[in-house]
C-alpha cells in the first residue's frame, strides 16, 4: 500500500511540532538538521502555529506529511522558495521514521514536493545533505536528485547541494507569468 502523503493543514501545529521533535531525536539528527530537541522543545506554541500556517494551503511554502492508516505520523518534507534563485524550491526538514524507511515514503514526499513546485513554476528542487550522511544521499539519489558539485559550509559541517529537475510546461508558457 502506498503511503498517505498530504499537505499540512493550518490548524495542525501540534502535528508539525511532534514530527519535528521526532525527527530531532533521530540518531543522525546532528547531521540532518540545524536544530536540537532542546531548542525546538523550548519554542512557544505561537512559533509552531505560525510555522504551520505558513506551510499550509495558501502559505508561502509547503509542508507535506506522511501518516499511516493507524494515525502514526512518520514522515515530512517542506519546500521553501529560494530567495537567491526564484525558479527553485529548497527542500528542508526531510524525515522518515525508522520502520517506515524503504517503503516508498520518501518518494511520495518528494513527489508531493515536486507537484507543488511545478504549480509554483519552479524548474528545480534543491536540497543540501551532510557529506557524512550517506543514507540520506542514497535516498535522495534514488528520488532523482543529483549532486551539483557545490558544497556549502553550515554550522554542522559541509553539505552537498543536490538538484532534481522538474518537468516544464510543453506549451512554451512561462509558469511564473500569470
């Protein structure tokens, strides 16, 4: 059965918070996220409410979540507009819980990100992955991301920049022009 992946809803701030805290408890969280459980736990409810509102339908970016039939929340990915490259979406906060990996969830999350990105007129999705996070690199490559050759330096170390091209309109129109 394929995973249920959908966009977060504005009122689901507690879901956003639970998934983020779960992700930050992952054994490789120090490689994957620029945050800690302690810092995220200390954020007030208003922080999580605004974060969720901005990622819900009509917000400036999109967060997608994977939820099992039994209600277990086990995956997420968010797409932000890149300010330095307006035709690219930046994928952040990618997480799939242990026990759900290898079952198509990451593919479904990235497909949802791609569909949203295409609707925004993006030509590409990009992400950054720590050079020591081989598991994530393999998963991203399996989902069509390729290294660009760029390496960024972040607080947690060096990260490869990876890119996934998105299908473009075949009618010659510019999706950014109304």
